[in-house]
C-alpha cells in the first residue's frame, strides 16, 4: 500500500495487517511515507535482504509493528535485528517468508523455529513474491512445526472454494495482494469487500 485514500478504504474493511514494501525493485515499492497511515490495523514492512539499520529506520519512520523478511535472511540476521530493534525500544512481530515448490522446501524453515513469530508460505518466483500464482497447498500437510504461518501466493476472488477446503492447525491468516489490485500497490476495494464478505 502507498496511496493514502486507498489505505483508508482498505483499512475500513476491517483487515488485520497492511503491508508496505520497501524493496526498491518491486513494482509496489513504497518510496515515501504516505500522508495517511493506518491506525486500526497493524503496519507491516516487507524487506528483501535489507541492512539492519535500514529496517530499523523504516520501523521508526512508518511506526511498523510487523517486519516481514522476504529474502535470504537467516537466524543470525533475525537475532541481530531483534537486538537492534530492542536497542531503540521497538518490539516487532517478525515474519519470515519461504517459497515452496516441493515439500522438501519446508525444511528450510526449521532453523528459524523459535526465532520468528510467523512463517509465510508463498509461490516461487524469479524475483521475490508478487507472482499472482498459487502453489500446491497440499504440501503443507507435511508442515509439523509449531510456528504459525500465513498462506500467500496468488489468492484471489476465485480462491474461496480452495480456502474453504484448506485446513491446518497452524494457519492463522491469508495474504491478499496482487489478485485484488487495479494496479501495483492500488487495491480494488470493491473486490476485497466482496471477497471478505
């Protein structure tokens, strides 16, 4: 999100989290603080292999409550980030994203169990996220860690039936993004409203 009016409209739908992408190569890159930031939902900053200082600065500038790591960040990075955030009295929920193409890919999240608050499972892309494509959710039946996760990757208006059939005790939310956009970073509020209802 980056358009103030669009932020207000989407926030009014009662969503829980709202994302701001701080990866310069993304079509949804948020280069400056919007004139309005949400107050009724959590603000999520999405980062890809960003420097620790850069993340901490954005947390302060945007009042972020959640940091989503969408690159190659490892356990040491997460430990250093928590330490740096703590040094400036910021406590953030940390989400680590993983792209899944086969069940074996789930093994990559094991070293971060106990170090992050959520995992986010997404579809592999040439870049980092935003593919608009859905991966095979059935492979998550082999996910047995206790860390809760968010389901991402191409969830759109036609995903209702698949979502109604999907069950996993650790799934705590879904990520609605590119399939609900009029343009990168600009959400289709009517489509979101209909889907949420």
